[in-house]
C-alpha cells in the first residue's frame, strides 16, 4: 500500500512538472542574444477558432499574394499538410545590430519530417537540398533559406540588411549578395549548434513569459540592444551609464484575445541595481482623493501616477547625474532639493467633457481653424512643502514664465487657463472654472469611471484610462461613401474603454496589466478585428476599382 502511494505521489509530481513546462522543445533553437522574439500559440488560436476565421478571410489571401506556389499557400492554412506541427508555437525572432548584421527568422515545430521533405521535392523540384549533418537546408524562390531537422524548421530571409557595411573611415562598402548569403548559411549552422547555455531557454524571465501561455507574446532584450548597438556604446554615454544597468533588462508582454476583450500583461525587468531603487518607492498606491477632485463625471482620458521624488533623486545619483542636474538648476535660481521637496509624488492628468467643436459659419474660410474637439484639461499634484512650491512659482514669475493674479497664476499672453494651489494640492487647468472647482473639492470623478477602473486607481501606483467610445465619437472623421460611412460607424461603436494599471515590483520586474474592452461581449476580440479588417479591405478594393474606372474613362 505504501509503495502504491509513493508511485501515485511520484506520478503526480511528474505530471505537475511537465504540465507547467509549456515551452516547446523547438524554442531551444532561438539564441539567447536575440533582440526580440514574437510568439504565436497556434494551439490556443485554433481552439478559439481564430485561425480558421483568419485563414478563410480575404486578409489572408492578401498576405499570400507574393507567394507563387499554390501548394505553399494551402500549407499556410493547415501546417499538418506539410509535416509542421499544427499545434506548434510559431516564433519570429531577430538577432543582429540592425545595420550590417541582422537575421529575421521564423521558427516552427516539426511533426513529420518525411512529409515535410516530400512536400518540398514535389512542389519545388528545382531546389537543391544540402545535408549539413545536423540539419538540411535549401534556397526557396531566391528569397529565403529554409532549414530543418526532425525537431524544427527555420526560415530566414537572405541578403536582408538595413544598411551597407562601412570601412574604418566610415565609407560604405557594397557587399555582394553571395557574401551575405554565405553569412546567412553560417548563421543557421550556429542556430542548430546552440546548447542549453546559449539558447534563450536558459533565460528564466523568457521561460516565465512562455509558461504564462499567452495567445501572443513579445520579448525585447534591452541588454542585447545595448550591447549590439554601437551608437549606445560611445565613450560619452559610458561616462554615465554602466553596462550593469542593462544586465538582464528586458520587456516581456503577453496578449490574450477573449470574448469581448483583449487582455495584456507586461513585465519590465530592471537590472539588479535599478530594481533595488524602484522597489524602495513603488509600494504606495495613488491618492484617490486627488483623482476624485476632478470636477467632472465625463472622464475621457486619465493618467494617475504615484512617482516619489526621492526615487528620481536616487536614480540621478546612481547615474552620477545629480551634480550636473543641480549645477543646471542653480544656474536658473533653484535647486534639486527645492523641486523634489515641493511635491509628494501623486500626479493626475485628465481630459474631460470632450465635445465636437461647433463650426463658426461666419469664419473666413481662408483662415485655418483646427477641428479637434473641445475639452477641459486638468493636471494636479499633491503638495509636500508649501514654501518650496512658493519658491518655484516666484521664480517662474520673476523669469516671466508665469503671471500672478492674486492667488492665481497663468501663462503669459493667455486669457485662458489657471494654476491654483493650497497647502495640500496644486492644479492647472485650461479652464479657470475647472481649476476653481477642483480646489473647492467639488469633484465627482469616481462616478464617471467604470467600477473596475476606480478599483485599480486606488490599489496601484499607476493607472491609465481611455474612454475610447466617447473619444471616437467626437474626433472628426469624414466619409466619402455610404460604405465608408458604415465602416466608420462600426469602428466608432466597436470599443468601449481601455485601461492599464499596476506599477508595483514583482521580483526584479515592474508589473503592469491592461484591458481593451469591446461593445460586443459575445464574440472573440480577434475575430471582431478580423471581420473589421475584411470590411476595410472590401471598401479599399471598391475604391481602387472606381479609381481605375475613372482613369479609363478619361
């Protein structure tokens, strides 16, 4: 009985471990120094029927227009037809310095290598397959090199360069295509020879992103961007920036398309030194009283941020820029201490009460008048030391940057807008009445925001909100046909609102989440976007036909 129990426990552990390890085996062919990796989970897209909708659309036909072989087009719709695993995770990765050395690659998992080779020999009889022992390769349509083994297939564009190579004097060197092609072949040999140390699967942060199991994910390696870009490695920059500041720095973002929403998770990984600074000051939430003081229920755009001034000071010290910053501030009559002590760190920016601009029929048509919507702008901060704030405002008045009118400040030569403050807060608005209402605590912003947005505002240091439906309705967009008018109506009614929130540290990462919500809650967000794209393509095709007809008529 005990023996059976041990077997069950061991089986459970094995199942748990392997079920958590979602990284496909073929990911080991991505080098650790890849600048960026974009992943598409084909299994998840298929289960959500997204892939079926996309491959059956006119958009997909447009994507295939440059592919000459018809069987290749069919294979793109169903990978299993050519031996590629239909449940594979597709990886698009990029390595190089974005100048004379760059390699964009597409990587997929292999399921049946004999089927794959049969497809190639049947549909591309003129190709020459080269056996490189560890993998096979061939040149397809003089555009890209295809390489594969029993585990994976990699396609990389050939002769793809952002610019020419240069000599020691900076003069351009034209490199023959044959030389570039040979470089690409050698690069592929390196990919198939990667070991567990120099493959991207050795990066724990990348592994976490893949294990999270998103529909789409994006990995950007800032450490390698810094290392491989010579423009960032100048002696002048190295005087302030240490290589250690970029060690392990990366961006990991995942997107999931659900019914009526697109969900996003993002982690920005700091280096150890910078993470320690950010972690000290990122635990406090936004002051909800400051946000609620916005005197409007019609919130169109809002950014709330708790940014501690002490953190800015510590970052400047780490970069050895504090002395230089102080020197510059002293030259204009203030100091770093005065600025940083004036505010607590809570800030809110909002655009409210957006409305279409009323056209003035008496306006001279030869004079340009912007047709952007009218709105109220509010920017506010919590005050820390009133004496420091007063000192800054007095300096602004003495240098003619501000004009003082009693207890109100304004910009020179401007009849609109006002800056007001007391011992607790400071506010600037493009409307004096809005600033006055803010100072009198006549705000009711909470009532104008979705409940989940308000919850995120009061529980995080960073929150951003956009009422997309409202903003789309007041931004002027003119239609030239009934089809275009209907298309604009569909676009304007598609989204409700978007939000991004977070800002607290998880390990060495600044964590953010976000959502884009659709009006239609019953259909997958990606399918809705695909259907909109199909309508847009049809409208464009119709317009092109009319242009051709008009040209022929002339």
